[in-house]
C-alpha cells in the first residue's frame, strides 16, 4: 500500500497559522518535511499551554518517534538550527528523528550582512521589509551556483575552496559597495567546520527517505513556510520572499514527483495580515484593523513587528486555490472575528475603473486595487470552546460556508484558538 502525501501551504501572506494546523494533524503523520524558506519563518505551536516557536525545525518536532525532514529547498542558518535543537533537548522534547538534506544551502554570516545592507541601501519606498535573516542573498548564491551546501560543511577541503571564492567576492561587496567591514576567512571557516560536525549526524537523503516511507504505506506532510502571495513567481513581486511557498515548491524542495501529492491543504486565516512592504488590497488601517491586530496577537513571531491587518480577500484566495491546486482549506483564527457587528469580505477589485475578479499580475495594478466588499453578519459568542461544527453560531457557519461556496473548496478544519485541541474537523 502506498502512503499519502499532504501539502500544507499558506494561502495568503504567511502567518496563517500553518504551524498549529501541522501540529493538530500530527498524530496521523509519519514524516513532516519542510521544503523552502529558512529562519525567516516563525511557526508557533502551543502544546499543553507551552508555546514553542520554530524557525527552521519542522513543526512536527514535538511528536515523539516521528521523522522530521529539512529538504534541499530550505536555506539553513546553522546557528539558529542548533539553538532550536538545543532548546528542545534541554526540555527533553527532542524525541523526533531529524534528517537534513545535504543539498540544502547554508545561510552564511555574509548573507545576513548583505541582506541588511541591501535593505538600507534600498531605503524608504523601495525597501522590501525583509526579516534580515539572509534569505535573499543565500538563494542568490544558490542560483548563481556558488552557494555552500550542508554537505560541503562535512568536507574541509571543498569547504575551504568554496569559502575562499565566496569570501573574496562578498568582502568586496561588503566593503566597496556597502562600506562595511570584511569578514575573516579563518573565523568563518572554523565556525563552518563546527557547524558541519554538529549537523553531520543528521545529514541524509531526504528524497530517498520519503520514497521509502511512501512504499511502506507511511504518511508524509509537506510543511510550507510563508504564503502564496510571498511566492517568488506568483506573489506580489518584488515584495516577496526568495523561494516557492506554493505546493509545487514541495516537490522541488524535497525531491518528490508531482503525481505523488494526494492533497493540498491551504491554510487560510479568517482575515488577512501582512508583514513587510507591498500591496495589501484589503488592509484596514483604522480601528477595525487595530482590533484584529490586538485580538489576533498579530505581531511577527520572527521579528516582533506589528502585522498589517485587514479583511478576508476572496480574489486573492481564488488565486491561491488556482496556483496551489488546493483541494482543502484549513480556516484558522475564526475566534478572532468574534465581537464584530459585521465582517467585510472582499469579492472583487476596482483598478483604474476596471473590475477585477481575478488577482491581477503586476505590483502597479495590485497597489491600485480598491476592494469591493460585501458585509456579513457578525456574532458575539465565544468560539474557543467549540469542538463540533454544529456548536458554532449560525453567523460563523454562514461565514465558513460562504468561503466554501465562493472558491469551491471544502473547509475541512477550523481553528478556534491557538491550542492543539482547539480544532474542529469537518469530513477530514
Ligand atoms: P525575507 O523572506 O526575509 O527575504 O523577506 C521578504 C518578505 O517576506 C518580507 O515582506 C517579509 O516580511 C516576508 N516574510 C518572510 N518570512 C515570512 C513569514 O514567515 N511570515 C510572513 N512574512 C514573511
């Protein structure tokens, strides 16, 4: 019997609550696999009242005896990874088996310096609002074919050769273009060798492990980071991250054929948020947006930045359904909408007097998009104790069913609070 693959992807601008969805589905999963991004992500999981924030480790690390994979598509900041592992060890929670693809790229110290230097050079107006974690520069090196991969950290000679070339070039950039200080070869080389030693026991062939597990009938979960509208190709370019958070990214970032993916679960927050710069048609900068931020605790898990908040955007959601091949929706944070008299939902955009039912390509149109709203009746009841769909107030059910009808995808999971148990499953 062949096992199943389910992909969990962010349907908006990230921070949809993917970590908690992965965690609440965890008991039926054998392998949790991250496929892109790096320590820019912040996946929050709350188990038995304790909060864990993972930037690099898959959210499944809290399940004992499971396998967690960091795929070739991820860019790894070894200091961050080793810190997360150490913290889990200290709490006695390092009970999952971790496999790191040797083909994953390493975020080197110069990548972080370059990320920050490039952002400050861009200045106001052209800034992307990156997390400063070196993500863009690390992917640049990957695609310009000079990047250092995890497997290179295990071989002192290869590492030396690659690092010499990279450091010569990066030090020129840092000093001549950005007016910074050069990095010392010896320091970076020594540090990299130590990383290699610490990470060596975890290095393996992620693609092969997944293939063998599927043949044994095991279930695999692809764990996306960020979201569809931050995708390098399909997002609001250039205000995006440097990887492919969409479901297809899972195949590339783990070495799995596209036909093997059985179900794509889009994680949709009941409203929208965005961190960093870039178009956000349904952003509400008034009291309603402020209230969403307060009620939803909308502050970045990685940078602590307040998130921009606004209403659910069906134009963007239809687009996310299309580019991910989404077959199921996990709707999170429905409880945050409690107490609003009415809830706005964007059904179309107007830009230059033209109506757009489909998400427009190009940042200039996206920035001009004026949301066209319908208003749905709100509810006052506290949802956080609901465990069955029938326990939700009629207005909340109407909201869920409106989403399903409009995008033609079932809402199979509803989050009514941050805890693992605060989950309603519907025909899952
Ligand atoms: P970078 O990924 O650090 O290069 O940042 C590029 C853009 O993606 C910025 O707008 C970030 O705020 C955004 N971003 C990166 N990671 C996340 C995330 O995990 N959640 C939400 N936004 C993110």
